[in-house]
C-alpha cells in the first residue's frame, strides 16, 4: 500500500516497505510471508502457482503436506477446482513433445524450462492424489486437528461438534424469561411495552459477547440496562456449563480451544509438533477476514515452516461473521516479509483508473489512516474484451446516473424510499437500452446491500420483461416451497387427520384450490377422497422403505407439481427451491433417519438457527441469459462486464438499542467491552460509527471493483446521501454533496468517469374515480372506557406455576434433581442410573411417541442410539447403563398392567392414540382459588390434599388461551385416558417410587395442577367431538408413569387418579367454561 496520494517510488504499508509479488520467483523459505492483494490482481492464481512450485521444488514430499485455508465452504470447492485445473494444464505442458508455449500457459512454460522433464512424474502424481490436498475452512482445520489429536488437545473423546448451537441458546433464553421475567411484573411489563422479542437479543447481545472471551459489561444502574446485563451473564454462564457437561463444541469453541492450547504450549509443544508432522506448508487465503485467534494459531503451529498469508484489507466485509480487520492489521504489522500484487487482470485500464481516482479523492479513503488501509497504484493487464456496444455509446467506464432536483419529494431532497425506487427505475431503463444494443443479460449484474433491495430490483426488471435471477443470501428452508413440502410431509404422516390432508391439498405443490378441496369432500361417494388417502398411504410406504426425498418426489410427480410451478412467472425459482429442499431433507435423513412426522419439527429447529449454512442459501434458478441480482457480500470474488450499483448512496443507520437501551461492543487493548449505557458510551458509539463507515467503504470498494468494463453508480439529491460511503469519498464529512463536486471529480478523471441526467417518465396510474360523499350525518361522539381493557394473552401450566408467591420459587428440576442427587445417579446401574435432565427426557418422550405399544419388543437399539445421539446424551464406557436398558424399560412399561385401569399399554393400538396432543384452550376469568375450590369439593383424596398448596400460588385473574401438550391421550374400550411420561430422578431405592412417595412428588412439582388442566382440555375436546359424550361413560383415568420406578408387576412408578363427572364440570366452570 502507498500513502493515499502516492504514485511511484517505493511501496510502503504501515510504515514498512512492500515488494511486488511474483508467485514464480518468491522464496519458499521458512517464516511468514504477507501478500496483500487488490481486487482483480490474481491472488487465487498466486495460490495455485505456489502449490505447483512447492511440489516441483520438493518443499513437500506430496500434495497432502500442503494446507490451504480459506473463508467459506464454497471458496474451498472453488480453490480445489482451480488447483485441479492448473495441475491438468501443467500435465499437458509436460506431456507435449515438444512443449507448446502460448499466452495461456506462459507461466507454466516458465516452470517447465526451470525444472525440465523431472517435473512430469511430480505433476502426474499430484494430479492423481488431489484428494489428499488439505483445503478447508478455518473451522474445518480446527475440527480436524482437535479430532485427530484428541489426546494432545485434551478434547473429550465422546465430544460432539455443533454446526449451529442456536437451539441451545434459544432454550436457555426461554428458561431465563420464565425464571427471571414472568415472575417479575416490572420486567414483563417493560418487555411487553417495548415490543422487543428477547430471542433477538441472542444475535444483538449474546453472540458478540460470547465471541470475545475477555468481554466485560459496563451498564447504567437503571432497571432496563441491569436486566439486559443479567440476561447476558446468566444465559452465557448456563450456555458454557451445558456445553461442558455435554461435551459440545461450536465454531467459536474450536478456535478458542486450539488457540489456547497452542499459545500455552508454544511452537515446541506437542500439539504444534503433531500439526507440523501432518503439514509442512500453509497457505492462508482471505486473511483479511481473520479474527484475533487465527494469527496466533497459524504462527505457532507453523513456526519454522513456510506460512503465506494472502488477503486484501480493502475487502474485509464480513464483520457479521466475526471477521475483524483490526486483527488483520495488528498481525500484518508484525510481519517482515511483505509483498503486494499490483496488476489487475479483471478490468479495463479506464475502469481501474476510475475506481482508483474515486478512492484517492479522500486522503483517508477507508476512514482510517492510509498507512493502515490505502489505495495502491494498480495497473491493468488490458486482457479484458469490452463489448463493442459499450465503446460506441459515448459513456465512460465509471458512469454516474444523476437524479436531480426535479424529483425532490421535499424542498431540498429526495426521501430515501422514493430515491431507491427512482434509482431502480433508472437502472431498469438503462439496462433495457444496453440489452437492445447487444449486451447480453448474463453480462450484467445489479449489486445491492440487502435482500429487500434485491427483491425490489427483481420486481422492476420483471415488469420490464428483463430476464433476471436473484442470488441473495436467503435460507431456502424459509421459502414458501419448504413450507408446502412440510405440509405434504405432515399429511403423509397423519392421513387420518382431515385438516392436515386438506392443508396439503391446498398447496401449490398439490394443486387444489378451495373449491377443488370442497368438491373432493362433498363428493365422497365418488371415491375422490379415498384416492387422496391412497396416494398419501403409498407415499408413506415409499418413505419408510426408501427415504423422505424419494417419497415427496414421487408425490410431487403424481400431483404434476413441476409443470404447474413452471407455468407461473417465477416458476423456475420455485422448482429450484423444491429440488434444493429435497436435497437437504435427503442429507438430513441420511444422518437422522427422519420420519414423516419428524420433518415439521426438524425444519422448525433448523430455521431457528442464527446462521444460515451455505448449503441452505438459495441457488440461482438458472444459468441461462439472465441479469444477476446479488448482495455485495454474495458478489465478492465474482465479475461481470457491466455492473449497476443503484443504492451505494444509502446510509446504514447505527443506533442499535433494545428495551430503549443503546448498546455498543467496542474493542479494548485487552479484550472487548459491552456498553449498556456507561458514562463512556457516547465516546464509544462515535468510535463504532467510524468503524461502521469503514466497513461501508470496504463494501463500496468490493461493489465498484466487480465490473470489467463499466460500472453505473446512481447519485442525486437523496436525503442523507452525504453521510454515505460515496459521500465520504467525494468530499469527506459534510451535509450535502452537490452536483458541482461530482462534476469536478469527473473533469479530473482523464476520461474514466462520466455523468448523465436521468430522465424518467411518470409511471402510469389509473385515473381516480370521483367518490360521491354521503349526506352529512350527526358528528361522532367519544366516551372514555370505564377502566383498563382486559388483555387476552397466552399462558401455560409452566407459566402458572412459575408465579409462586411463597419463598420456595425454585424450578421443578431444582426440586427433583439437585446436584447431590445427580451425582448419586452416576453410581446406580441399569435404567435407573441413566442421567437425569432435560435431554434424557426428550429422548424418552421421543421414543415413546413413536413406539407401537402392541409391538414394543421390536424397538431396536439402533433407534435408541439415534435418539441419544440426537440430544447429545453420551453412553458411559463402563457399561453401568446402555441403550439395551432403555429398550428393555420401554418393553416393560408397555407390558406392565396399569394400576386401576385393568389393562396394559400393549392392548392399545396406534390408531386409538393421540400423541403429543397439543391444545389451546380459551379461558375466561380464571383464578387459582376457583380451581382449588373445585378440587376441595369434588376431587380425589390426593387432589383435596393438594388444594391448600394450590392456594399459595399467586392468584391473579387471567383471560386468554391456556396452551399445552399431552404426552398421550388414548381410548380403550370406549373410555379415554391421559398418560404422561416422567423421567424424573426421585432416588436410588424402590421406596422412592412407591405410591406415597409419588404423591408427594406430584404435589411438589405441581404436576397435580398440570393433569387437572389436561382433564379440562380433553373434556372440552370430547364434548365437541364425541357423539353422545357423557363423562360418566367415556372417561377412564389419569396416569403418570415415573419410568425409573416401574417394574413388570406392582404399583411402584405409577401414579393414577380417576376424575368424576362432577369434578370435570366444576373444573370447566373454574376455567371459564360452561356454567
């Protein structure tokens, strides 16, 4: 880099000399070499030539000793492809007799002349062993090292790596809300009034805090900042504890673990030595996207080995993925061997000079000293062919599109949203002219900042008849097609659920509208409905024999989905999404054996992740002649002859806040600080705003350097445009950027820039029809409501029992599973010794949910092992409990007689069951006192004993919906029963699960209240659906199965209670039902 206005002379960066880089000549010596690139200067070319030279010069014995690291999975595949192509071309050069030199292989011919025929077997061997090349992301490298060197890295052998740990954070956040907020009216009111969803705090507060292990929190003493501080500290502590106890590691944990061990042991340590035994050389691509842990990792692990760091700080744009340009600058300042790439192979000379001049207009082009990040003097190789239509239309390489005062929506400027619409219309009109003049649609790209902007551009181009595709960073699992595929899967899983089947039929994929669905139901005698069910049953059979993707593909074919979708305007987009989702389901099915009824939950869980994996980003729907619309992030590394940048004038506001509390995360010398309103926050926010401007300028650099021959930039009298990155480049800080400033810039550009006024026709709009006003009526009068209106809200059993008014407000898990009891469980054998906790509860619930009670003995250990693995439950190596113990427990529970019922679950067929039955029950004027009164008057002895405890719960009026999920409701011999599975640890002895002990446990956990809520929900359901419903005839009993206590015979482990009709009616009234 040079000082911003530097020209010739010695190249300098951060006060230190830089030398021009030549991949064919640079010394391949031990030590660190920094190579700073600029856009289009061929850093991937340099990496591929370094790999070839390392082989030819015998710096490595084979390809597998070279480590290449890049930023994304997509980039790893591209690098592998480029290395393969170079090796193939080199093999051709060495194989020709004599070798033929041409413009495309000049560099390879140079290497041939240097190494002669001795290089032929080396190149051929490398080509045959390409799979040995270690190309990976930084996280992939860390995962591989920690897995292969578990002993040296002190990683738990049974540990699990998480692609995404968002589900854990969401659950812990919800736990925090239940424990800290729902029982604190002030906190609940604050969150409700603000309208903020606390789950968004994971991304805004928790993630940044967790990524920096030395982050401190400085918060104002007010209630809201202290509540947020408590959230961050409490949830982060629980998060780290859970990962440690379950031996889980996420992306950030991989980096920190490897960093901490390598730095502690040093270059001579055991782990660093093991890495160097595996790899002799490392080439780190995209190093500008590093973070504070990566440079210490590589400099320590590859001490004494050739280590090349290749990057461009001007293109560091992925801060949201934890990239830290300051970490790059700090590392670069310590490196002695420094090179730069100075020839642009992407763009024309005019394009290169125009962009360079724009960025050199400001002495600090990236909002920092040019000694840190400047703009070097790059020359064009002039290898780009410019379409003839672009040379004859009188426009320049960097073409400004001026939208002036004629379009002002206020006295002085154009409002942002109106400006965006005008800019996109201007782009559409100019694009129509270019295509009419012979420029191919596929030669054009439109680059935007956000997905919303991308969709607005697409709508404009679609309306103009310009073929286009969107390549924005959108999750295909969030698409309408994914929703509809889930609805099909639910119908396949439950063909007897009429609502689910009708919902599937009403999708675009099935193809029925409301009339067609109604006709199918109305003409039941024609067999149409049976045909629908037969189709679903056959799809289920295919699913169970093969996999979900095959079954859904068959069903889509049977419904004619592809042809129907392709008839729509965006049909290609929809078909691409369908195929993409099916691929993802097939991958998931291979890992987790997804059943039809598990798809809905799996998709919902995946959507809840904070990060969209690359494999789920929407694909381009076609590679044909179409304009590409992409976010700037997605466009990095790509190029087109013509690029439009319609919204670089827009500013990105920096005023993050939640609960009306501003927050900033700011680097310190020894870590980070999360500021929630400290006295220093104003100063820190100003620093953060400057950092945001720097990133916006780097984004603008990436956008403007994608063009080969021409780049269009819109500008005008837009509101706040002066504060945008382009405004900074043109004149620095200021309130406005006048047309004169751009004219001056263009006049000094030596013909590389031009400007044209945008002339747009007013969009057609229908002539408004006059509306005849009605005759004058008496004026309206208003009265004040006599008090506050009651708010309907949603609640649950858990919420009701959180609001404890007495001193013992511990959570259920804390009452039943204290730490000392959990430690005792570790010394108990058999099923009773299975660890307690949420995860094992989820495992057991899932297994019972999918077990055919009449064939429980055929439950396989593989199914148990899959369920344990899915929830991260590790089977102990000492054999004190195994999957066999769980499988045998399930069989025992199903065969054992249920006390009081007179039968076993093995007598209940699957079609007589409702599993995980969810309800949402309207409740009016509910109170705990009313429920307690019903129990005292009509309840069993157990219920009567519980009523005084119920009265100790906070008795607040509640109106709204009471929600819940019953593990199992089933019918046997005309009577309905409720059964709930409980995996709670109550002790090591049989007496701990005797009926008297279970009665105490039911009271202590408020499970007694829970099953009475369930009684009301099922009572109301049966009253609405069961012909001739009579509680005296149609009710059986409630059973709670404490699984650790159940044996083949006896009452241990079973809690039962049979409701009377009088109790059901009284409870219904207490919950605001019929009188």
